C-alpha cells in the first residue's frame, strides 16, 4: 500500500535517493517514527538553500512523525568536505555557540516544539562527540570502516587531487556516529539530507549495522538539489545569498526574492517550499498558464514563505513596502521601512546644509544639468520623500532630512535615489 506521505513527497519532487524505498514505506505504514536532519553551525543564520531538508522533515511532523533536529556543535568544528574543493576555516567554540543560538531560533519558526508526542527536539552532537577520547574514537569506530570504503565516497574522492586533511577525512565517520547515537537514544530510524549528504548518510547506516547484533531498521533519503529552470543556482541574488536572518536579508528583500520567481520555476517552488495542498498548487499552475500577468502564484509563494520565516508582522511589512513602491505613496511608510525599501538604490553623500532643489539634483547626479533639473521640477517629475516638488525655489532642509540623515528623491516613475547627509 502506497504511503500518502511518500506519495506527496514524490509529487513534490522531494525524493532523490533512498537506501531502501520499499522497507521505509513499510515502516511508515506500520508506525510513527523519529527521524532527523543535521545542520552544521558554520554561520549564525541559514539561507534558503539550507531549508529544503528541514521543510521536508516538517512534512513528516505534520504526518505524525517526530523530528529530531541536530545542530552540529562538534561536526561544525571539523568541517564537512561535501561540495567543497578546499578546507573549511575552523571556528572557535564561541563562534559555534553563537551560531547554534541563531539556528535554533530559526528552526523554532519552522517546527512545532510543543510537548506533544511528535513535538520537535533539538540536540547538539557536541554533547556526545565531545566526550569521546581519541582512543575511544579509533577503537570503537575507526575499526568499523576501512580506508577503501571511505575513499569510495564522492565527497572524499573528489578531494584527493587537491588534498584533504585527516580532520575532514574523518567527518563522514563522525556523522555516522551521530546517526548511531540517535538510533540508540532517540529511536531515530531515518536520516534526511540534501543530495550531497548521501555518503554521510550511508556511513551512518554502516556504523549502525556493525554495532548492533539485531536486524536494524534504519533508512536514509536525500532531496535533490534545487535549481532554476535555466540550470543556474537557486537561492542567490546579485547581492548574495538570501538569508533567513532579517538583519542579513530584510523581510521585504526576502519577499521580493520569491515574488520575482520566473513562471518556469514558480510551480516547482510552491511544491518544494510551501505547505499548500496539491489542489491549491494545481489551481495556481492553471493561473500561471492562463493569466500569467496576475502573478498569483508568485504572490502566493512570496506570502507563504515570508509568513513562515518572518511571521505575520514580517509579511505585513513586506507587502506594505511593496504596495507603497508600486503606487509611489511613500508617505505610508515609516522611516525604518524607507531604509529597508531603499537599501539597494543608488546613493550619494552630501553635506548637511540647506540646498535649493535644482542645485541638489545636480550635485547628487540625479539630473544631468541645471537646465535638466529645472525641467524635471517644473514637469512634476521630482518627488522628495514621496511629495511632489514643482517649485524651482524649493529648499531641501531639515524638514526633508529623515532622522536628519537622509532623503529619498524620485525622478520620473521608478528612478529612486537616496541622498545621505553628513
């Protein structure tokens, strides 16, 4: 009998590799299980490329299974060679602790951590790996796998020419210890990871198999790498990664990333990232085909993702800024929202003194000459903080300096500039 959760994951394109598809489906049909995803705290925030395995684990939780979220306080100090051609920089214990706190806060946005039977639990592998002596590691685990087995792993084999330290060479075995520990102490039966984690997952299964006399029932699944329809990398913008931390990527910028998804990608993203039903997504797919100009699918995707990561307040701010920029009504925005909205527009610094509007336009290179500036003003093409200026004698002074340090000048319908005063 096909398991409805597995069927849904397949429809969403979230199943890439499975160690034993038939055995795992049988297990899920018979009982509720614990399963885990591991995240190394290499930064104090995740970006959207990190969250697909976590969102997949959340789907298991919604189906009644228990998610165990492993933050790699120990493995983060060692460095996963997966997907890299060079060694990672080693982090200090203080950096790791700060990063762990950041990741925990973000995971609490995604998962239900209640005391219910399938409430999520956060664990840190430093709690057990940190207690292992070198002799214990070599005797109890080093003997379980031979070097040839490790050399066959893609993550290690791909680094042999450029070089790999023993530290990173040992990473896959240490992650195998994690799976084994969680199997014994939390009854974890399934590990979920990105496609680059296949080698680490199978090492974990090997450690479990060799340390248990009884027949083990543990499984691994990976999720395909998300790419755009044109084959380029997903989750990057001109400004870099799209972070979950609102200090690194504001809710407005986060919203804009999703709302600008291409028609060719948006349905796939709805399947992978949102918890909308199949019927809802298929209705939006029809909208993409029949009324693409309305961008219903993109707006729904942006709203769902922003609400999930930044809450109703973050979504409200993002939609308010978007609407204000579309209409040109900046008066509806707070000063803080203006800072967010115009963080990426061209900016110039001028001295903090009262300036005639024409002179300011030329000094700030908003208009190419005084003649052009006068035309722009008299034609109604200039707005200061959302207010139209048509008087050639208008003086930009303290009343126009928001927080006494900046002003937003719009020329024409869409050309915004931030003038900073010092």
